[in-house]
């Protein structure tokens, strides 16, 4: 795969972002939850309306080849329950890559672009949450200097879920 173009998302990207987000989230997590909970999660956090609002409040970088959206990374304020965010801390919210392209370096390219973005480059600490069983993602984050910092819980439908919290602490 040739190197993708990585750029800031725009309003024109919203439909493709929504399709990619829904597809990749369902591929990764949809089989483990009730269909109605999956539908609710996709509408609340991966719909075109969600991305229209997210573009006003967060930073989203997209990777594309030609006219095809291959992945995205989203970041902004720390939004992880239980994290005592301090001034200067930022949160990495999402990193998703087209399922068939995972493991080929695209996630790393998106992460490196995000970490060089002024919002994250100037951050004291960068927090993220990740499903601990997603070993490939955990290894990627660790290779970029993130370390395990605890866990957080959240709900999808009536199910209580737990994610690993990781932090890149640049104050040390």
C-alpha cells in the first residue's frame, strides 16, 4: 500500500466518516452486543449528525488514497470517566482503520500525524481508552510511549463494559 494522504477532516468527509466508523466499529464489537444496542451505539456515536457536531468540537484527521477514506483519528478534551485531567492534558478519542487494511501501518501513520498535531504535540499528557483484548492496538500505543494507567467502565445498552486507560506522560 502506498503512503496515504493524511489531512484534517472537513464537512465533505462526514458521510464517508460515518460509513467507515459504523463499518469498522461493527466489525470489531458488533458481534458481542445485542443488535438493538449496536444500532443505538452506531446512531449516537457514528452517525453523520455525530460527525457534523464532532468537527465543531474535536480534531479529526483522515487517511485517504484517491477518493477513498481508509481511516481516521479523533482527539480533543479528555473525556474518560475517572481520569483527573489537568490543564494541558488531551484525549485521544478514536483511531479506526478499514478492517481489511489493519496491520499494515496505517494506524501508526495516523497516530504519528496526530501526535505531531499542535493540540497533542503541546499536551502534557495524552489519555486514551482501548479494549484490553485488542492486543494489536495496545501494542501500537505502547510502541508510541503510552503506558497502562488503569481502567474505566462505561455502558453499551444495559451492558457494563471495561476498557484499559493508557497515558503518554510527557512531564516525566
